C-alpha cells in the first residue's frame, strides 16, 4: 500500500524580523539556553528558541523556561552535549541538564497527523520535519515564533508578532478541529488570556462553546496539572473569571458550578465570594513570595459541596463524626470524575474541613484548644475560618476571636513545621 504524506496546510512565506526590527536581546535569554543554542549552531545544526519564552518576552513577562527547536535528531543532540538525556517514547526529546535547570530541545516535527495511508489512517507519528511543519502543530499564533541564533532574527509564519502586539489569542488552523485534537487547548487559551490580559479571537472563542464538553474525556491527572497552572501562577482570580466567562469552570468542577448557579440559594453569594477571595489571596501571596498550597484551593472550591452535604446529613440525624467522613468521601468521589486530586493533596483538604468542626465545637476548653493548635494544619484551618468569616459567615466571629486570643495566650502550642523551625534558627544565627 503506498504511503503518502498527509496534505500539509499551505504555508505562506514567513515574515522575518531582523535583529533591529524586534526587541529581543541575548541579555533576555538564560545563559544555559544560550549555551545550548550556540552548541547546536557550532555543530552545524539549526538552533532556535521557540514558543512560550518568546511570547512572554514580547509581552513583558519573565519566561518560566526556554525551549529550543532544532533540525538535529535527538541522537545528534545527545552527541553534542555530555549533559544530555533523551526522554519520551512517542516523540523523543532531549533534555540538557545544568544542575537543576533543564533546557528542552525538540527536533522539528512533521505535520501533527504524521504520514497517512490511502485510507487516511496514521501510520507514522514520529517523523521529523521542518520549521514550516513544526509551526502547524503549535496551538496559538503567539506560541509559534522562532528566534534564530544564527542571525538573531525572529521567524513568524502565522502573523504572531501582530497578534501579540494587538493582544489577540488566535488558534492556528481550524479552532474546532484543533480543540478536538486536544481539548486542553481550551484551558490554555483561557490561561494565556488571564496571564497576559489578552482577548481570545472570536472564532477561537466560539469553538469553545461547541467543544467544551470534550474536556470530560481528558484524564483527571492532566486536568489537575492544568488547573494547578491556572491557579498557582499568580493570576488565579483572572483565570477564574475567564473560566466562568467561557463556561469552562463547570467542565472542571461541575457540581460546584451547578451550586453557584442557584441564585436563589441563600449561601450562593457567600460561596462565590469565598472562592474569589481565596484566589485573590493566593495571587497576593505569590506576589509576595509567600507559600501557597493547591490543597487549600481545593478545600475552598469544593467547600460548598462539603458544607451543604454535611449540613444535610447532620439535619438527618447522622452522628457528626460519621457525617464528616462520609461527606468527605462523597465529595472526593464526585470531584475525581473530572479534576482528580492526587493523594498527597487530599489530606490537606480533609484536614482543613475537619478542622472547621474542631474550631467551632461547642465545648472548647483550654486543653482541647491546645491540642487543636498543635495540629500541623492548624494554620491552614484557621486561615480558612477567617476567610469564611470575611465572606459573610458572621456567626463565626466569636470563634475567630477565641482562637486569636488562644494564639496570644499559648503561642508555644501553635504548630511550627520542622522546616520553618530550622529556618528561624538559621536566621537567628546569621543575625548574631
Ligand atoms: P507555559 O510554559 O507558561 O505553560 P508554554 O506555551 O510555554 O506556556 P509549554 O507547555 O511549555 O507551554 O509548551 C511549549 C510550547 O509547545 C508552546 O508554546 C506551544 O507552542 C507548544 N504546545 C504546548 N502545549 C500544546 C498543545 N496542547 N497543543 C499545541 N501546542 C502546544
Ligand atoms: Mg513553557
């Protein structure tokens, strides 16, 4: 059976921005990325920065990482660098290690669909291509620029420079098809809109409405990773607003979303404020280099479900201890249908919720309070209580005051992690 290359989309000639026509200087590029680019270039290969790092630099953000694209095969890349490891099965990538920093090098890919036979079936995914074909597999125009170390020019096949300038997120190719190929691109569109304050181009946006249900087929671990990027990158509140605008929040957290839509529900405004305020605090903490935990945010986002069901069970006469644990199991089971919470984060969510009952218990004596404060999640639980109070649960004021006083009266009882304890010691030692 003859094998033919799939019909590649017609690519017009790229626009080349020479060094004097764009603002990216080698000073903006990490030393390790430059080492990799020059290493490949000297060995006679093409070497270009690609993707997110250029988008970020051109929109005034600091790139998280620098990705390199080349025409060298992974094996050839390995022969250039001693500190190189090849990873991935379906598509091999080269990782160049510099201590903890890793520069990822990818060989130009053939058209996403690979080679096809007469019936259009894909027969080979792992073929290497050219820059022109590599462009086609990228998601948005703003993620598809190349910076060539050979002459410091920027290569633009898709009008990316203009889109970045105008603040537009535009899908490369047909948006509906590209979402079908990978529905996570819908979440990525929203993430870049929130991060860069850009708007999603109308067709790219419209297709979300028709394809958003496809997110239910994505493995929950991948949704968890993407959700973490949405909420722990310093623009969580904006990301949440964008998710709600595009009706994607309900694809990640269907049950919470449903509850928030019940406007007649007496606690609906409180729940909404609780989520928004927690996300805003998270952004603030990240901006001030304070620690944040994704577990805390899951405790917040799933709280309406937990709170409602727990109330119901207690009203039905279930013993509170039993009610708490059954409700936690139910809510986790419900949530895992979409964004799965990894085990290591579940314990934090559980502890924060259980702590709410301990912090608002009827008979709080000194001995009990001391033991609550010694719990390793006391701080998180107390912060959560404060958030509830700030967002409308005024009946919590008396408990809040009680715990503030307890921390003043028994500061030695408040749990401090070993890590923090030793960093206090170190700081003190340094001062002497
Ligand atoms: P960030 O690093 O902020 O998450 P990024 O755009 O750099 O954003 P990466 O996951 O690091 O995202 O991917 C690097 C590049 O790979 C992107 O810029 C894009 O060109 C391409 N890419 C990543 N994910 C996809 C996807 N799901 N579909 C198509 N192209 C993608
Ligand atoms: Mg990246």
